[in-house]
């Protein structure tokens, strides 16, 4: 038997809104590349295959666009 406190089957990303995910991805890519990016979620699928909830598996399809401005 699994203890509910262990987070088994917990869907953590469902508590985060789309704008927060887009911002976090754009920020991380910008920091890595040294260029400002924007990220737009095209598709967010919380059940990409049967039983995806067991491992909290999510498919995210993104559109990433580079800004012309450099990060300081």
C-alpha cells in the first residue's frame, strides 16, 4: 500500500498556470543562451499515455521565439 504523503500520483504541474510555465521556460532558456526568449505553450497534455498520472508525466508542445535584445 502506498502512503498518500509520499506524493504518489500527485499532478504537481496542474497547480501551476500556463503563464507561469511559459515564463519559467523563457527565463531559463534566456539565462542559458544569454538572449531573451518568449515561450508559448501550444499544447499541454496531462494524459499523454495510459497511466501517465502514476509518474506525473506531461507532454508540453512549445513555441520558442528569440527576442532581438541581449540580457544584461
